[in-house]
């Protein structure tokens, strides 16, 4: 990792070229800027390699197909650009964002059939992951139910990560009143969906529960990893439809995303999870977090700290 993480000497990948961050720009007529007409993936590199690249690549490909964006690049070409960005910045452990827009198409809202996509890769340093690592987040989260809801999947496809993040931004703005860390967003019917940038899990003594992908839920890569880890330990996992009170009354609650990994929740709408009020992760959350760290250690660091 380079000294002094101000980003002034960082290099980003823009349309096939590595350029200084200060020169990494796209046209004001790019549809990703003008309309949010773009798909992206947020990834995390451990030990120089992206965690579950294939899963991220599959989701990005599906998103581009949903948006009708012809990328013009194979997964291998995209991975090469990601790897080049990491190498150029001497980053082994990093946050990586890969964006693909429909490109420059001045004129109307209607996208043209032919496109020349804009492809951008940025990377920023993160701490080492794995066993004994310090979390990227600021400790157990305060979760707050917001008035802003997730749109129905028929309105905006939940499985496609696009540059149009206004729904999550408006939800996060609501948190300014209480200072909560993450939004607990409901679906159009008032059932629990997910956070603005994270998937939700909770436990009530019967199973590990998470909202089903039948709702407007992003199929998170970390989410699927946690489900795999739980099932490998014989922990029953239930994907279903839940009212907000089910989360407020849960024994344990945690959030997952690429950068946070597994983040315990201390309070939901001001109510202490399991009544402890100390923000200490429960036994199931602790177990799954440790299993996740072990997976990273084995996969990316050759088990160095095991």
C-alpha cells in the first residue's frame, strides 16, 4: 500500500488506460452521469485478488443484460483491468469499484441501440482482512427504519446495481435526525427489505433469517457467502417475508456487504438488540464473522494466521 492515502498519486482505469485520479474523467454527455444509466460492482481485494470475482462478474453481466448495455468486453478483459488497477497502485488489500455505463449518447432519454460503453475501475486501500483483522466499519450499527421504501422490483430491478442510487441516498438522509448508521428499508408492502447498502440477517432462536430474494432485495455476494457458511455449520437458514417487529424483537441482528463483511447491529429503532444495550455481537453473529474471516484467510492469505 502506498504511503499517504490522499489519492493524489492513485491511478484509475478509464476506457482501457491507466490515468492519474485527478485526470480520470468522463464526458458530461455520458449516460451514466446524465441518467444513472450504468451498472457497477463494488468488490474487495484481499492479498491482491478480488474475493469471489466470478460471482461479481456474473451479477454485473446480468445487470448489463437487464439494462440492455452491450459491454463489448469479456469477463476476462474486465478482470484484467481490475488486476492492472490493483497492480498499478501497489494495492493488495483494497476497495474496488468497476462501472460500465452506456457511454456518450447526447440527446433524448431513449437509449440508442448501438453503444460505446464507458468502463471505469477505481481502487482504494483497505486494511488486511482475514483472521485477526480489524473491521472496516465503526463497530456495531444503529439501525433505523426509514419512511423511504425500496421500490418494487417491477419498477427498478433490485438485482441490478446501477448508478441511480437516489433511493438509498434519500433513506440515508433520514438518518441525520438520529445519527443511526444504516437504514432499515421496507418493501412497498411494509415488510423488511434491506439496508441502503447492506443485506439484513437476524436470528430469533429458531433459525438465521434473511429477507427472500423474491422481494426487492439485492442478491449480495457476502449475503450468499454467509448463507453458505451457516448451512455448512448445520445452522438452519430461512429466507422469507418478515414484518419490522420481527427484527426489533430478534435475539441478534447483523448486516452484510462487501466492505463491512459481517457487521453486528446494536439497536433497531433505538431498541437494544436482545436487550443488552452494549452493542456486543451475539454468539451466532460472532461465529459467522469468524467463519467468514477464516474463509478469507484460507482463500487469500494461504492460511498465514490460522
